[in-house]
C-alpha cells in the first residue's frame, strides 16, 4: 500500500461530528462460501475458511514477487541496483 494512502486513512473525513483522528470504519462482507470453518486435524482445531483464503492469497503474492524478483531481467536489474553501495 502506498504510504500516502495510509496517511489519508488516519485523518478524519468529517471533523464536524467531533471525530479528530482515525479513519472511517468500513463494514465488509465475505462471500457466502467462506462462512464456514475447516477442521485442520491438529488437536481438533477449526479455523475460519475466510482467514485461510487470505493466508493463501498472501502466500501466492509473496511467491509471485519472489519469482518476479529472482527469475526475470527486471528483477536482476532491481537486485543489482539494490546491492550496489556507493
């Protein structure tokens, strides 16, 4: 996320109601197929499918970034610029 977006999110959008700091809360709903729990078979623990989906997306993005950084010419240029110290 861009730093400017994070800064904007922490400033009030409506000062007239007495809100000085913090962003506006946004209520998000998950798709219906994520409203269940998954038995992980590790000590009888059940975990939310929505959280597992978010975890899988995060791992997928991390793997894609690693592949891009270490398997493409663009990644090679970025790594060369990052490791060169003057």
